[in-house]
C-alpha cells in the first residue's frame, strides 16, 4: 500500500514525490508536460465539470463539494481502479493538482478518500 501525498502542479517536482499522478480534468495552464514530470494523468477521477463549476473554489462550499465529490468517486469504481493500476508497484504516490488553494481542492478529498478506502496511507 503506497504512501499518498498531494502537491501543486506548479511546485518543483522532487525525487521524493515518487509516482506523480495528475488528478485534474484539465492540464495545468502554463505548465509543459516535460516540466511537470507527470507519470500518469487519470482524468476520470477528477470531479465532474458540473461539480467543478458549481464549487468555483469558494472555500465556504468546500464541505458540500467534498460530499458531492465523494459521491462521484463512490459511483466510479472503474476510475479508482485505473488510478490504482497506474501507480501499481509504487511505494510513494503524489496526487498533483493545479488549484491555488492547497487546503480546499479535489486532491485533498481524493487523498482522504483513498486512505479511508484502504487503498493508500498518509505519510
């Protein structure tokens, strides 16, 4: 079971990141694929366009966003399995996201979801 962490796409990649997975539906603006050092891009575990648009990164909406997003993840076991297959054999996984707010974003919810489901553990 890998250790999972999160990191902004604009932060400098580190060797300690391990396997880096982009978990956003859209590629981070202004970042080249070479510079981002992304090992896999699993778009289908990202929040739906409708949910992302509704949330609009408004911190007060985060609790409801998290609840709705968990519902989407529960309804998407194939996406979770693709994510797990992407990192198979990795001891450390970093979920990469583009949002400016490091506390209120989909990667935070996804990390917590993966830990609760027993698919990964926190550091």
